């Protein structure tokens, strides 16, 4: 039979965490996509307690702000001066509604991210089954240094919890430790808290002393040994933070594999706690899935991908890509070396290829941006193709502007689309064009200059260069120097940019190869 849900959960999160060497409160350091406190809150939610209070102290403004955003129903209890864990629990109880003597109160440390909801539920069940005044969650460690030791009597009952710094040699040799997780009956807890003193090495009110007081009163105190001692691990410095992160990584990745995901190399795969994976997904090495990323059935991600809050559709493939707040449609392909910035939406069977960057861009089904392009603040229809080295010029130095590309459009290579601009359905742009005006459906937009050939320029202007020698060996004519007044303009200067730009721009006066039309043989368009 399931035990009644607790009346209250109290989480102790007021400590400074000096060993973290950080301006960030210890409980707000993050692993697996959540803060340490966030992991504890997630585990505690399994208990469905009537009330939850978090004791805050050091950096409380930051902790309270986190609670307001992520757990608004939780009550913060302020501990202005950190006089110990017993003092913290007294402050928390004062913020809660009046409790009945037999109500269950669960107390948790805020820096224990490896605790699971299943373990907490089992603790509460054991507490009720034993009809105990207090039940302690314990663990047996090979090295118990730094932990409070659980002292038992000859019959195996809990007699006391002795902090490490207060332990004599015999007590320090005990390997069973206190995890800092308790279930109490409210009445005995409140009575014992009122009798705590600070007569110990730290000069603090120890919550652990409540156990000794209850034993002295003849009240039953039970203990439950946690099945996996890894759950007992708290975080006091960055070495322990990293160790907890690895433990969570192993837990999450193992669960994913058991649920039907192929993880090629678990040791180089990092998956946040809120990531969701459908069966038959595959994750290749050196892949990081953050936030609320979701992989649909059959999706293949990696190697070397970092996806944050990104949705990957069924059977899609993502390789060597960074994506943030993006959506990748079913059957689409992305990468290698693509960067999908927030607001990217790629339709079914679409493609964003190598060295493509997108931002606030929506692509219809079957649309492709194969390589070397930037698409920002844009809507692109279905079955369109964006040629190589195309840039959506969306920023004028003050404001962002939007580009709209229709369906079945062919954008020629090296096109500059100066937003705001619209290219209608079925339209084309010539390679190297700068599009400043709207293009009607079915039209060709070309902006180009006629090619100009200046014979013998290298021989005249670079006579001793390797280029001149190569040209001569290839049979180029040797042309004597002409007077300066008649000399052609140096293309390294103005001629390289301005010469020949007066040529005709209509297709009737150009050859197909000269016009640079996307999709026309010899036009130089790439797909």
C-alpha cells in the first residue's frame, strides 16, 4: 500500500559553498541541464507533498529568482544567519501552514543532484511502515571521510549520528554514513528542534542531533540504506561537481540505450535531463544534447553535434552541426559544419549543407541550401534552391529586415538579396546578382557587367612576374609598353571593380554562360 504523501518537503539551500570559489550560489551550479537545486526539486516532486519550502541564505536573490521562474509554488524561507541545519529547518517550518503531529516532513540537502524520486518514495514508505519518529537515509561507502557516521546499537537500531569532525577514532571507522535525507513526524521533530544547542565543533544547531534527542526520548528512529551509494554524493567543490555530472551522464545515457536509442560512444555523449528521445534514434560520438531537445524516431545525430532546445524530425540526419532553438523536419539533412541559430525551421526533406548559417529563417519542404550561404530573417517556400555563397543581407546597421522567397525559386550562386525584398514563385536570379527590388513570379533577375578582355596586360604591367613568364610559355603575345595616357586601368585598383560595368544587363544581349543564370549549363550555379 502506498504511504500518504508528505505534508511538507524542506530543502536546505542556504550555504555559501566556499569551496566552489564562485560568486554563483553553490546550488545554482549546473549539470545535465539543471541546477543542483533543480535536480533536487525534480526528485522531490515525486512525493507530491502538500507544501515545499527551500531555505535560502547566501546569494538568496539569485536562488529566489530561480524558484520564481522554475518552481513558483515553492516557498522560500530566509535564513539570514547560517546557524546550522537544525536552525534552517526551524525557519522553514515557521513559513508553512500548521502541521499535525503525525504529518510527515521530508528534509533534503539542496546540493544532492543524484537523488532519485524512487529513492525518496521508498524512504517515505519505510518511514510509515516502521512507524518511526524519524527515518534516516544512509549509505555504505568505502571511504566515508567528511560524512556524518551512523552509530547503531547492538540490535541494529540507530542510536546517533556523529559529524565527522566530532567523531572519535572508533566512530570515524564506521562506513555507514548519513546522506542528509530524512523523514520525520512533525510533532517529535518540532519538539526536538526546540532543544538543540550549539555545543559542538562548529558552534551550530545540528539537525543530526535531533536523532540523538529522539533516541533519548525513547522514540523509534529507523534507517534505510540506499541501494546505489552514488545517490549519496553531495557537491562541495568543482571536482565533485564534475564527478556528479559524469554520474548523471552515465545514468541518462544508459536509460536512453535501454529505451531504444543507439549511443555509439556513451563516454563522449552528453544528454541533458530534459532531452527526450524516441526509439530507434542514433547518437554518434562527441554529441551534446542540451535543454529540451527532442529526437524523433529514426533520427541520426552526430558525430560532433551540439543541439540546444532543438527538435529533430523522424529519419532526419544531422552531422557536425550546432543548432539552438531550431526545428529540423522529417527526412531532412543538415551539415556538416552548419550553424542553425534560433528561429530556424527546416521543412521535410530539406537540406542545409556545409558551412550554412541560418537565423530566424523558415524553409518549406524539399528546399535546399547546399553550401556556403547565410540565410537570416527569411521565409523560403517549397522546392527552392539557394545557390552557393548567397547572402541574405538582412541588417542595415540599424534594423533587421525580412526576405521572402517563393516556391520553386532558383537563386544563383553569389547572389546578394538586400532586404526587404521578395522573389516570387518560380523566379530565377543570375549568379553574382545584387537583388534590391522585388522579382515577379517567373522572372529572371540579373545584374551584371560585360566581361572585358585587355590583351597583353600582364606582359606590360608585370613583365618580370611569374605570371608573365607562364603566359609567355603558353604562347601569349609580347606587347610593348603603351604610353601612360593610353594604358588600361589597373584591375587591382578601380578596374577590378568598375571596368566594364556599363555592359547591357538584359538577357537578350548576353550569352547563357555570361548571364550566370542558376540552372543554365555553364552559368556557374552550384547546388
